[in-house]
C-alpha cells in the first residue's frame, strides 16, 4: 500500500562488477582497509593503482547495511533506442553484498525494490530467471544512513 492506493511491489536482484575505488563511495577509507598493494611492483596497473591485493580474504563476502532511495533503474529490453525498455526512476536499492576479487574488482549483488504498473509487472514476470542488461542512476539517490544521522 502506498497511502490509500494499493500497489504491487517487486524485488529484483541485480549483479554487477565495480572497481574497488567505488568502495570509498560507501565509506572513506574502505578501499584502503580491504585492499593493499601487491608485493610485486610489476603487478601495478597501467594507471598505477596499487591497491589490487585483497586484505583479510577470510572475511569473505561482505554485507553492507543500508539503503538508497530515489535510485533510477533502466532495464534495457528494447531495440537499442529505448523503445520497449523499462524505467523505474524511484526505486530503492539495498541489501548490498560485496565479494572482493584479486586485481581490484568487486563483484556486487543488490536488491532493487520497484513499484511497477500492471503492464510493467507482466513484463517483469516474463523476465524471471533471465539476465537483462541494466543501468542504475544514483544522481538523486538518498542514503538512508545519512538520513538516520540527521535525525
């Protein structure tokens, strides 16, 4: 329910890879805490990024508590020109997990909560168990943790 209006809610699981430099957007210094420079200077990347070796691999997959609202999710289903695509400009992004990989990549999985129309719900059901290219837009995202700190 949204107010007096009954709406269908859908949770979508998304997976994506990010460079480990993205960790600092979650918390300043997180990348430094979770990665270190390799022992071999020949392993440095072309741009000199030294933090490519996983520190504390025993931690395994990390869970990040928190959510971001007003996240845009664009599912690319159409003809490449946007026709037939699904856009959800006001979704909630959360339940983020991060698996750190040697070499400086983070494999991430997250839940995106959507409020689709009945037609969009039908299209989403047809996509069950399929991989679909998608884009997220965090331009207007609101971090729930930042909201909690202000209260």
